[in-house]
């Protein structure tokens, strides 16, 4: 079966985001950008399914600026077979992304779509669930284990109290959690090879999808700042502080 | 405005995060609830007693037993015919269900709101809580998840809601529940604990985590949390993780032991009232947010602290 993996280009997770002075957003000029960490995990999972002979072809897709090509090349270098870039110079919200992905699902009929559980920039945690709704497919979100068995997929999920396992009829939608796997690094020869793998470019209009945002950002501000407090010299002083706070008798 | 809140319950008890979602809903208008599950008469009765609640819609049936979104979302979509906003707690289950409802209604969800600014605008955290966005929704209906730590809990008593049975389509036939491995603990649940002691990679292994962190937590009657590094390394189960992609906590006192203070960890705990950090590296970023810092080797300092309390 085919596996579709949506990958988003986001601020690198090691960079501390800075809010712009004018309150319109986060400053991304000259900031290192990378593939969303959860999407790396999704690509890795797809590759492992291919290595096991379960997946036959891996298609990576990204919606974003021209530069998202780099993110797709990374996916190709890791092991995806081909890529689709849907170019939009303005931000597309999860609902718009899910609608575009639903069109690709219609065209490509993948047995599994593996997304990240959350993009670390908008922290929305909704695209996968939305795609599942729009395609009428079951969803296994926050996956820490994915086992394809015939025409079902068993997904172990990270939930608030621990772990939960559900069984889904394929075709299905899965979103990754951190402990699903450890993504590989692309080797230099594979990075070179990725340059000649197919990458097609489309626009939202090609799919007839209206991606006009539904949410308007009125303002972006920094969270209330915490300032560093005091340092205590030893445990005795810490005990005294805790007692003064009423935390300990 | 009429709002519908999805009630999360476990073992017959309504979860605290739902009470916060109800408070958020009450800022928008009339509050109605949906209780879905199997054999949930008592939960429905408890829901009707929550202060400020109007109607309680109850869907009782095997298909609704494990909060499977494929079965629960259509129920909510039906009820949204006569509600203007849907709210769910931003818990694992709430996050699983709400976006499915949103897409079925062609609405862009507003995730993890921190405040209700008006009928259509809300604040929400982005970039691991480093940027707080105020967003305005142009959708006719609002689909919202609510960060529990940002709203007071509605009172469990004082309401007199009316109970109404709803029948839904039942099992969509797409998914089934196989099983769960739920951690059992006598300690307070992380998201409602008043004090939390969290351990990081520095604990080195599971034995140390249990022998160093837990006695301190027990002495303080505290919940126990962990950094991602400690969870990844298998010292403790996944449900201990605090952070951008783990649990969001805001206790009275948060004690971070051997945790460096990566932005992803801070995202989950920096709204705690008092933060205490114990770390042997005086330059660890955690000290930039800590109210009280102790630069020391945790293997010496924590047992000593536990003993002296
Ligand atoms: C997409 C993504 C999501 C993430 N989500 C989360 C999340 O939700 N929660 C989370 O916590 N992390 C998350 N992380 C991981 C995060 O970036 C850090 O890697 C992690 O928080 C580090 O854990 P730590 O502080 O325990 O380990 P380290 O960074 O290794 O810190 C260990 C600390 O212990 C101190 N130390 C060592 N020995 C001693 C000793 N004997 N006594 C006292 N101090 C000692 C060291 O000085 C150091 O500061 C995420 C990362 C990514 C990419
Ligand atoms: N612009 C995009 N392009 C490709 N994939 C995306 C995009 N936005 C979101 N996704 C996918 O949806 C997941 C969840 O994103 P979100 O719902 O925004 O938190 C991500 O981890 C990606 O797999």
C-alpha cells in the first residue's frame, strides 16, 4: 500500500522563538527552519513500514512557501519516493491543509496517512483528526506503536493515564507521538540521490480548495515574563524557605 | 449563545479538566453538556449537579464506551444543530475528538484557549507558549479546546440541570478499543496536584528515580512528573511527561530536579506559582525561571532535603 506523509517546515526546535516588536507574529527572518520533529518521526515510520514490505511507496507532501522544497528534499533523502509541494506564500490553517490533503488522498488512495500529532509552531494538534473526518477514515492519534495486520492497523496511543490500543480499519489516519521511533539521519549519498527524485509543484487552486483563513490573528504577545529568583546556599536554607511558604511543617 | 461541553469521565467520575471547560463555556453563554459512554447514569446525574449547567444530553451505549472519536464526533455534530459553540478540555481525549467535529462542521478549531476575550476572540499559546496569540474566529460556530490550568473549575454542586437522552448512530464500524495500560498511583494526579516533584535525565535510571524522587514527593504529598528525557530513557511511563507535548501543569509549587529547562519543558510548567530548581549546573536555563534555586548534586541534596522536611 501507499503511505502518505505530510511534512511541515517550521522553526527549528532548538531556536527560542521571539515575538516581533509590532505584535504581528514571531520573527522568522534569518531563523533556522527544519522539518517539524513529529513529521520526521512520521517519515521514519513510513520508511520502516516499507522496509518491512508493508508499504510500497512513500509520498511526502508539504503545503507552504517555495522553501518547503528543502523540507521535502529531507524527506526524500530519508527515504520517501516522491514529493508534492502545494505552494502557498500565505499561511494555510490546519482546516485548509486537511482539505488539500483530503484531495491528495482521493487521488492517491494511500492505505495509511501518517502525520505528526502537532506542528511545533501553531501547536494546533488538529490536522490529522480533521483529515480523518474529511475522508471518513478512522484515526489513531498520538501513536507510540503502529502495527499493520492485514486490513487493520493496531495503534498504541499515548493518553493522559498511560497507553491505550485501538484497532482501525484501513485505510486509516495515524498521528505520531515522540516515542514512536527515532528518526534516522539522511546519509550523504542519499541526500545526493534525493535531488533527482520526483517533486511536483501544485497550488491550492489546482485542487479547487479555498484556503482563506477562518481565524484572524489580532495580536501576538509575549507571555508574562518570569524573572529569576534567588539562589539558596544549601539544603537547610531551602528547608527554611519551604517552611516559610507553608509547604512543609 | 448556547454552548455544548463534552464531559470527560473515568470510572464514574467527571474529570477536573471538564470543570475548567465548563467555566470557559459559561463566559460565552448558556452551558449544555454531553455525557457519552456506557452505563453512565451516575455520571449524568453528577453532571446535572455542576453549577450553572442547563441541559445534560446523555448518550448511553456500548459504541460510546471508550470515547472513540469515530463514534462520538457524529453525536456532537448532530447536537451542534442547535448549539453555537462546542468546547472540550484540551486533554488527550478532548484533542482527539474536537478537531474531528470541527472538520465535519467545516470550522477551524481554536486550540487550547487561555482566555475568552469576546464571543469570537480568544487567546491561545503558540510556539511552546513563547507567543500568545489573540485570534478572532469568523466561523458561524466555534469549536474550542480549553487549557485546564487557565480557567477555574466550576463547582461540582449547586446546579440543577435537566437530563435528556440522545440516540446517535452508534458504532461507525471504523475502529474498536483493544485495551489500555493505565498507570495506577496513590499520588495526586499531575494536572490537579498542588505540589509536583519532577525528575530529569540526571536521575540516570529508573531505580534512582524511584529511590530519590518518590520519597520527597511522598513527604510533600506531591504528584510526580518528569522531563521527556527521563520518559524516553524509560525511568517512568509516558503519562509523567510535563511539557509542550506532555502535560501542562500549574501547581502551587513545582520542584524540578536534574532538569535543564529546555523550552519544551518550560512550556508545560512555567505557570506554576513557585518554581524550585535543583541542578548541579549553575548556568542551567531552569534557573532563569526558578524562584528558588539550589546549585547542588541532586544525589546528595534531595535525600538530605527529604530527611530534613
Ligand atoms: C518536538 C519536541 C517536543 C518535546 N517535548 C517535550 C516535553 O513535552 N517535555 C520535556 O520535558 N521535553 C520535551 N522535549 C525535549 C526537550 O527538548 C529536552 O531534550 C528535555 O526536556 C531534556 O530533559 P532533561 O532536562 O531531563 O535532560 P537534560 O537536558 O540532559 O538535563 C539534565 C540536567 O541535569 C543536570 N544534572 C546532571 N547530573 C546532575 C546531578 N547529579 N545533580 C543535579 N543536577 C544534575 C544537568 O546539569 C542538566 O541541566 C521535546 C523535544 C522536541 C524536539
Ligand atoms: N503546511 C503543512 N504541510 C504539510 N503538513 C502539515 C502542514 N500543516 C500541518 N501538517 C501536518 O499536520 C500535523 C499536525 O499539525 P497541526 O495540526 O498544525 O498541529 C503536522 O505534524 C504535519 O504532519
